[in-house]
C-alpha cells in the first residue's frame, strides 16, 4: 500500500498501470495526445522560423530553418508597419472589454445568485437559452443598433458587447452560488448595501473566477475581428487583427506579413504560457454547483 499512490487527479493510478491492458491503453492515449500537440504547435513554430528569412530566402529555399536568426528584421518590420499604434489600439479595446466583462456580467450574475429579485429565474433561463444562438447571427441587428446610437468609430460598443456575455454570467453565477451565505448576511446586518456587498464582499472572494473571466475577455477582445472591422475600419483606431486583414490590399511583402502575424500571436501565446492553469481550470467552473 505504501508504494501505491493515492489517486488525486485523473482516472488511472499507479496500481492500474501494473496491468498490461492499461499500460497499452495509456501508451496509445499518450501517443495520440503527443501527435495532437505536434500538429498544434507546428504552424506557429514554422511561422516564427520563416519570419527570420528575407523575401529571397523565403521564396527560393525549402528549408524550415533560416540561415541566421537576425532579430533586427523583426524590429525593422515593426517600425516600418508602425505596429505600435495598432498594439495601443488593441490595448484600449482589451482593457475596456475586461472591465465591462467583469463588472457588468458580474452584477447580473450577482443579482441572479444573491439578490434573487422576482423574475430572476426567468432572466437566468433567457441567459442560458441565449447560449444556443450563434453570435454571428446577431451581428447585423447589433451593428444596425450601434449605428442608430451613433457609436461607430468608437471602442465603446466593443466594451459593451464584452459586458453582455451569457457564458461569463453563467460562470460567475455558479461560482457565486458556492460562496458562504453567512458572510453576505452578516454584511447586510451591518448595513451594507447590495452594491457594497458586491464590491466589498463578492468581488474579493471571487478572485479565481474573475481572473478566469478576465483572461477569457482579454483573449476574445484581442482575437476579435468582425465587429472591430465594421466599427473601426479606416478610422485610425484599427486593432491588430483589422490591420492584418488590410495587409492583403497593401504592397507589403509576404515575409513582412508573416512577421506581422508573429506580432499578433505573441500576446495570446504569452497569456496561455503564464495563465495556462487558470485557463484550464476555467472550463470546470461551469460544472460547479454548490
């Protein structure tokens, strides 16, 4: 018993691995996962390596590795394309989206989970049912309403759409349901208002799920293309993804386009490397109840 580890995660223990069939199954699963990983990381690795080539080397040679790793080429492309401007625009979009995603969705989840006014169950049912509607089907009426409100050529609609995300509401509502009710009741007895409870009690206790929501909102805002293209095209406020799309109509070389794509994927890759544990844990929050 001392040599058999207690199963904490997963479905296979060390004692299971003593069986030949389990060993073979484990090896097959491991090889399949390894193949999937290799296919997943191959495109960005190829993209990164090709960005060190010049246009002649890129078009005439078939080798994956460049002749030299000259980072000055990346710097020259960054400066010539003025990519800093689009990074700043994307930063504005991302920052506002994170704030709205956490605060607005959090307030709705808080009202459904804690305050529970009349009709809250109906509202939550509508929120859940909206998950069944593909986001692209609502892009036309959404853009029409934004135009009527004269909010085009602005980051505000991008921020507000992040604050109306049913998936975030469901995640936070399920997490709020598991918080100790005694702390909330004690705050009410002390005369704390509903908003005070949300900002002083709920938010500090919900740092894990709020971190997950912030990461999801950051990645979604950075990667979003369609709505930023419709709202910000030819305004000087284009985000990184919109700028990448416009390269198809410009006199930029293929290698410069590859380098621009490298600049675009660096933030999401760094985000995943730093917060991969939180991102993976986020998928389990929706299934937590009580």
